[in-house]
C-alpha cells in the first residue's frame, strides 16, 4: 500500500472509483451524523431562544428590564458554562469516549432546561443557563469529532458541516417556538423549557448507537471497531481501512507518550496548528455572529420596530437565511475549499456590517420604521447570508481535521473553549458598548475585526488549502497527489506538520499537476534502509 493509495486519498479513489461514497449512499453513516448533530441542534436552539425569551423576561422581572448588565448576564451565563464544558469535554471524550460524553451532555442540558422553566427569579434562571451551557459545551466538542471519525474522508467536510446545519436549524426552530408561545401564559418559561425535548430524544437514540471506531481502536477494542466500520464501508474498502487503522495504532504505540495540555504549546508544529484552529474559532465570534443571533430581536427594536412579535417575526427571516446559507456551505466546503470559502464569506460580512452601521448612523427619531429601519433588517439578513456558508462551518471543519490523533481531543476542546470565551466576551459587552458609543460604531468595530480575520486567514493558510484527509492521516494540510508514491516504511512523518504546510521538494513542485511524474522522480530517492523522514523533503510553515 502506498501513500497515494491510502483509503480516502484522491489517488486511492481514482484507482477505485467504485469505492467512493456520497452523502446519501450509506443510511447508517447519515443516521450517525443526524443523531450526533442533535448536539448542534441544542447549541443552536439555546442560542436563538434566549433572544426572544429575553423580551418577555424583561416584562416579568423589572430588575432585568432596568439593567443591561443583567440582560447580558442571562444571555452570557450559558457561555460561561459552555466554556467550562468545552474545556473538560476534550478530556471526557478521550477518557470515556464520544458516546458517553454525548449522553452526559444530554443529562446536564435537560436538567438546566427544567431549572430555567421553573425559575422563580432571575438568579435561578441564571443558574439554569449555566447548566444548559455545560451541556452545550460538551456537545460542541463531541459532535464534530464523532461525526468526523465515523465519516468517509470524501464526504467528511460536508457531514461535519451537517453539525453546523443542525446549529442553524436549532436557531430557526427556536424562533418558530418563540413565535408559537408569544400568546401563551408563561411565554418565556415554555420557550426555555421546550429545549429539554431534543436532549431527551438524543439521549435515547444515542443509547442505540456505537462508540466511535477511532476511539475503540485507541482503546484496543478492535473487534468492536471493525464491527462498526463494517457498517460504514463495503468489504473491499473495509480491509484497507482496518489495515491502516492497525498500522497507525502500531506506529502510535511505538512513539506514544503521555499527552498533556502543555505539550500543545511546547511542540512548535502542534502549537502552530492550534493557533490556526483557535484563531478561526475566535474570529468566528468576534466578527459578531452571536451578537446577531442573541440580540437580533433587540437590534430590530433598536432599528425602530418596537413590537415584540414584529421583532421576532423579522428575526425569523434572519434565522431562515442562516439555515439556508448553511445548506449552501455544506455543498461548497468540499467543492470550493476551506480557505476560499472563509475569505469570500468574510468579504461579504464586512460589506453587510458597513450597511448595518450606515443604517444606524443615518437613522433619526423621525425615521423610525422607515427606510433606515428596513435597511438595518436587510443588513442583518445579508450578514447571515454571507456568514452562514463560510465562517459558520469552516472553523469547526478545520478543527476536526488538523490535529494529530493523540492531540485531537485536547486541541479540539481547547479550540472550542476559545470559541466560547470569545462568544462570552461579545455577548457580555454588546449592549453595554452599543449604549456607550452607539450601535453604528459598534458594527463598524465588528467590520474592522472581520477585516483582521481576512488577514489572518490569508496568512494562516498562505501556502496551502487544507484538505480533508483519510482518517488515518493526522495531517490534512497535504495534497496526496503532489507527494508521489512512497512505500509505507518510508512514509513521511506528517503527524507533526501543521495545516498550511507546503511541500517544497522541487521534484514535487515541478510535478504538482502530474502525479505519475512525481512518483518517478521521488521513487528513486526512497530506498530501503534510508531514514523514514527523507532529508530532501522539507516543509515551510505558515
């Protein structure tokens, strides 16, 4: 078996096109993805529901109505919980498995939903928000990894992005639920309490699903792992997949060491990969997505539409754009590429934020519900339309691909924690900043951050588009058809190279469009007895 014929690589699938899988060719994989993605649904529902519930919580509790800080705390306490849940979620995933982590998240989330629905005062409500956040944080780490490890590489990007679709679907569902309960006694209690239903559904479905085959191999439960893989791949490809999982496990055992959080920062290559992944997560939040999702009804009211129901209805349009844009992103992410998708998304986000800022700058008391109010709504819709296909799924997809196996849980958890910390900062400060300096200026600041994100993405992935690897490869930043065919004994140690690496071997660069020529030029250089990491291949880091 050669590098180019690794299962899931472009070369392998070119040689065996009949083994290529599509999104809907295996209902079992699709079922795993949907059930695991309910964790994303919980995340999205909680994000969206509080935006509408907050309007009615202010009506019930005067102390909340009088304090922007308390409103921000009710919104952001879930993020504090999510931050802790995400930080511990990586360790829980690696120690106890993806399945048990998901079940734990469901139990904690359900408990939080019950506490919120029964809250007698804002402070018990804040406690419930914290518990819900814990569950969401664990789920945010677990779902993408579980889906990625159970997915064929050729559809992995799209299936991992399905988790993001579930997030946006949950947000859209929350706005529908908000509208449904606007005329019901105890409006916000129903809005928040209903969130327990998806968690209960996922809990019982998850009991019937297997553990991740990758995790089972890590824990030497090979028979169980093979049983799961046999439901994913046909017999011909299954043999290759199992063969390479075994080889990867043996190599891992030979160089295995105790993995600690500090190792991420001590090892340059892993540190660079983490900085790229965590940076994407931070910019996802600091460009303002959850400002829009948490406060879109409030923003609509700021634009001059004072009715609670009208504000929710207009915000429903924004949520629908979010869900539709994510569907587009699922297709584009494996066809258009991560880098191009992120950059095109960010350019649109910048334009949309400038439109939003202009709407608020131009608005006067006499123009309420007029052209500038509608311009603000259009700006919100455009923002979501550009953000959802790109900066929505790209950070999560990239983070599910770029880390070495032994660091995947830890780095994934730390990266998700960065996402939640950034989310918390934005949610806890948006209303206060908007009151202090004006809504228009606030949106201009977000546009400036989006411009910095363009620079970051351009630099972080300057040399190479990240590629969805075979799940036996721990480094997705390499295009296999540019490397040439090497024997397994001389396979380059790509584990330590970060996303964005560019093979600089002249033979490869001169043959990037001709894999056969690259094979001929490189093949002569890899001889038995030579070092496993040939000195004629070097990598330029980003």
